[in-house]
C-alpha cells in the first residue's frame, strides 16, 4: 500500500496539497483523507478503467468502517504517466477538491469532521510531497 500520514492536524480552512506521480499503466488510484482508516471523510478515487468506470472520479466516505453513498464526478483532468498536484480543503459542511486543471468540485463533509489527521494513498499513485498550508 502507499504512503500513510497521521496526526496532520489540518483544521477547517487549511489546505492539503498532494503532489504525486501517476504511472503509465494506471488503472485506478485512491487518496483517503479523514480521522483514521475506518473514518474517512473523503475517499477520492479517480478510475482510468476500473470496476466498469472509465475516466471517472468516484468519491465516497466511510464512517466507523461503513461505506456511504458514492458520488461520481465527470471532470477527469488526469492522464496515465504524469505528475499531478491535487488540493483538498474542508469546512464543517463540505470538502473542496481542486484538480490539476483548476476544476473544483465539492463533496459533503458527512461526519462534520473538524480536523483531518489521516491521509493515505492506494493503487496507481506515488506520493512525492504533501504540503499543509
Ligand atoms: C456495479 C456493481 C456494484 O457496485 C460497485 O461495487 C464496487 C464494490 O463495492 C464499488 O467499488 C468500490 O467502491 C468503493 C467506493 O465506494 C471503493 O473505491 C472500493 O475500493 C476500496 C479500495 C481499494 N483499494 C486498493 C486499491 C485502490 C486502487 C487501485 C489498486 C490497485 C491497483 C490497480 N492498478 C492496476 N491494476 N494497474 C488498489 N483502496 N481502497 C471499491 O472496490 C463500485 O464503485 C460500485 N460501482 C457502482 C457503479 O456502484
């Protein structure tokens, strides 16, 4: 599995910037943000070709280990074999995700999580830097 960050202490209004490499053979990658692995406020899952989804961002949440309802985004500014930077910020109601082409979308903060302490990457993404600002 990929990199794991704990105790990040990212409060509402602060931003997390994740830089990483997407390999040429990428099918799918995940960035999870939340409190811990069982309490994910945003499961961010761009799918190049996975689970029947093609070039679709699937987002979800996990509360005490239970998945919520999926939300699909049509914007897909990702290419296999590239370097990207993705920004995440949150407030008590929503997370705002800023994608490489500056496209933004929101995902509800279903748990109302105040502080994002946990970040991990799974699948076809090699984290190069995590910036807390
Ligand atoms: C239509 C049939 C029934 O409905 C489907 O049912 C699936 C199973 O429930 C859901 O799928 C699940 O959706 C969840 C979000 O809701 C998570 O994403 C979960 O994955 C959790 C996960 C896996 N991982 C490891 C990982 C992640 C990415 C890549 C790799 C490995 C390599 C790939 N690279 C290659 N091979 N080069 C490994 N981390 N977290 C995913 O299985 C589908 O969305 C859903 N589709 C729809 C339309 O409803």
